[in-house]
């Protein structure tokens, strides 16, 4: 299976020191909780590794939430979560697997997904098959290209906002849209504020962006 995102997952290589730290962490009760006393000896290595993971996946996701495409650019730890796609508390062996990690907003990670596993096709075989896109009901952050399933259009100008998700007819698109309640994120204050028909907003956005680009030279 080819990697749909850049940089490819194969670009992320664990150092020997990181591999040793991860191997040790997985013998403890909370391998991801670097603040625990059990991990004191490898804490600095794990903290640096997590920072690398976060930076790497922000690049892969173009600084957007892997589930709703919210802009995460410039966001710190209060905005950006390092996301375990298959929950680490239920499948600890996948805690540090780079393809099981991504970046998500707090809303998607903590309000909707949490430690749920209902999106898995088979909970019993996921440890063996976690590297296959077809084992997930929603759009997989690393194995699927989000825009091939759902396209998000968003535009803001002062107090006016337009956000719209357009789904393909693929089951993953419908599941993702419903699972993360993307409908709740859709808004169009342009038609209310300026009497603009919803179908005309996309053209309006293009026109205004063209104007801005021209002004910026």
C-alpha cells in the first residue's frame, strides 16, 4: 500500500536510544505517561520523541486535525493532541507505532473518539491487521487521503464564517462525517449577513481570495 501523505511514514526513524526507551516503557503500566516515576530514567528521551512525533504528523496533516481538518497551526499542547488512532490503553503494543499516531484537535479526540473502538472492523485482529485501511470504518489519518473522501471548504472574513464539508459516496466518508459530528461544525454567516445564497458562497470565496492575492502581489 502506497503512502498517500507526505512526508512518508518511512521517513520517521527511531534512534537506537529511542528504541531502547520505548522498549523499556512498554514494560511499565503506563508506557505513554513519561511523568510517571517508572519512566524517570528515560523521561527526557520520551519527551523529545513525542515532540518529534508531533512535528512529523503536523507536517503529514498540513497542520490540521486528522479527523475534522481544523487548523492547528501555531497551537500548543492545549490545542493539539498527539492522537493514538487505535487506543493505547486497550492496545498497548501500538503505543509508539508511528502509523498509529497522528495529530488531532481536542474536540475530536476528547469529546468524540476518546477510547472508543467501535470504528474498528475487528477488535480481535487489529493488532495483526492495524496497517490496513480496510480495517477502519472512518478515514484513517495515515492510510487514507482525507480529501478523497471528504472535502472541507472554510473561509473567514472578520466576523463572517463559512465552513462546509462535502462527502463522497464512500462509506468511510459518511461514517467519519457522522462519528465526529462534522455537521455541527458547518456554518454560513455570509448568507445571513449579506443575503448571499449558500450555493454562491464558494464563488464569492474564490473571488475574494483572488482579490487578496492580487493585493498582496
